[in-house]
């Protein structure tokens, strides 16, 4: 049976959620922001605001210049996290082969499910109906249907909002003629410039270009780029299994554009380490092995793990070990996601109590901090070294994997 | 714009098919009959599950929250007509 992949993309996500929650915002140009101040940045714009040229990542000052009647709505990360988890839950009821791609997008391999439907279109209509029943009719999605992830992603962008596009094998040559290089997921403006320098200006030219020359310029990625130029993508839809393993505790974060440098990603690692430490302590566990996971600008994921020789549940220690792994793993020039996973878990009370007074003091400090944060809210007390990542906790655009509620 | 209220309120609920849904609440010595629950979401404060209900009462929009640990309801916020920026 040939493969069928869906790419499901929620439309104007945060803004649609706010419009669903509040009928007063429906039909209005609104943007969801971190804080409703003039210095804030647009996290999401409603379709009405988009008609004025308002876009995500624009300053609210610029957005208001484009749309004088624009309403600023402060973001509510808890609300979006809940809706995201439900969104993935609905999709998983159709296929376990779900690969989240940010908070509001996912790939779903429905190959095994299709025999129950007359066509992929009927299946997508049912998914859309389930989502409307779960959230209401204001939260809509656009869906791309194709043989692979690359073309499915491209298809979901073709009919927005609340659309559905099916790119069949016979449509691929015509579609590739019409799009530009940067329409393909994984080709950014920098890669486009490098391709232009080789004389490649269009997608079909990329598909026809000698693979050997592409490899000389891009290394192993050369072969993948050539396939992209032909509308091919052999990559599988990968469930985020490293987050779902029962025997591990992990957190990852998809980095917003302005954090995609190694220097700016480091404070994020610190924050993730604290979060993993907290989750271990909450479960009364300690970890014997830690893994660092990074995704680069071309969306390739790599990871490396280390068994430090002692069990840990302290975020600062987890951070130090993550930095050690980073030295061995190397860090991409444009990190787009970072994650830490703790495994080889065992109950903390199976270990002997620390003998050194400093360690005992440290444990007490962490316990008190956890109690304060539980009583007065996440992030009430935190280590000053988290400086540089405070804008990410809590943030409107935070990437969280499903199930990562705590 | 949303105006924070954060006051305890009495809420009447209905149970159906394993789900709970607020139907009215008392606030400012008035009973407010809920027309529609427009969105439900859940969050946590520490270990306490917080169940948030966005609701409409006539032309007004509110958010009610049930604290699953304290077993108490609060009126979180309401939507008030804000001045449009110029």
C-alpha cells in the first residue's frame, strides 16, 4: 500500500483560540501578544488582522500602524497548551504515527487507516469534524494530503484558512513549477542564496541539478536537497517517542527565530534542565543517564547521552552534564530545538542520604523552592542564572510536547 | 480587554456524561445565567488542577475557574469594552 501523509496546520492558532473563548473577539482584527504593551511582539494574528498585513513576529507598534483598530490580547500559554494536547489527542485517535511539528502543526501517517474511508478527503473531513466538536467552530485547521511529509506540508499552505489540498503524484511536476525554493520546508533564505550561487533558481532546476555538485556544496544534505527538488521525501512520520517513554523524563523546546543561535540557546538549556530536575523531584526519582537532543536549521535531529556515574535530580547539575554532552555532540549553528531527557531512573529513597552538609543544604533549598513555586505559581522562585530565558517562561510561543503538562 | 476579578463565587453546575458544566453563578448579588461555555481548558498550580471555563452571559464574557484541590470556584476575569488605540 502506498503511503499517505497528512500535514495538519491550525489556522491563526493562538488568535483562533482566543476568538473561540471570547465571542467579542470574533470577526475582529486581533493579535495575541506576550504583554499588551506597545513594545510587545505579535505571537499570532487573527485572519481579520492578517488582511491588514499584520503578521507574527511583527512589533505591536508596527502592527497597529498597519491596522489602527487592532486589539491586543495577552496570551494565555496554559490555554494553548491544553488545546494543543487535545489537538494531538484527536489526531492520535486516527493513527499512532503522529509527529508534532511545533505547537500547532503535526504530520499524521494515515496509510493504515485509509481502508476505512472512501478517500483521504473523507478522512480529513471527519478529522475536521472531530476538532470542531472538541473545540468549537472557531478553531479551524488547514490540511495537506500527499505521499510524503514534504508535499503534505506544502499542500497545507495552499488553501488557508480551513482548507484542504491533495497533491497527487501526477500533480507534483506542475506544483513544483509554480513554487519558489523557499516554499519547500527546510530551504530557508540562506540555503536559497547558496543554491542561487550554483545557478539554481527554481525547484525543477534543483531536481535536475547533478547530485555530485550539490554534495560538494552541502555535504550529505546535497542528496536530500536534490530529492526535495523532485518532490520526494523518504523521511518517516516519527512519533515523539523520546518524550513518551514511561521510563524517562524529558523536556524540549522549539526555539523561536530570535533564539536560534548557540549563545542564545544555552539559557534555554538551563531552563529545561531545571524543569527536568523539578519533574524528577516531584516523582521522587533520580536519573542515572542524561541525553541532550538538538535539531538544526534543516530540521535534522541528533542526540547524545552520558551516564555521569552518579544519580541526579538537581537542575544545576543536569545543566552542567548537558553542557558536557554539548561539547562532545557539537551544537548546530542554527539550533531550532533543544531537549534534555533523563533516563535510568530509580527512586530517590533507594539511595543513601548525602553525607556532605553542602549537599544536604542544597537538597533542602530545592525542596523549599519547589514548595514555594507550587504554592505561588511556576517561576516564583528561580535561579538568577536562568537570565536570558525568562522571556520563555511562561511564553505564548513555547513549544511543548503533548503530555508535558507539569 | 480582560479585567482581572479573582473573587470567590457560588456556581451552579450540571453533570452529564461524566462532564461538569457551570450553568449559573452569583456575583455582585446577582445570579448570572450562563448561555454558553465557549471553551474549557485545564492547567495546574503546583499539584492543584484548575478547570477554566470561558462563558457568556448575554453580551458579557467571563472566565470561571474551579480549583480541584480546594474544591472552590473563582471568577477570574471578565471582558470589558476597551478603548481602541488611535
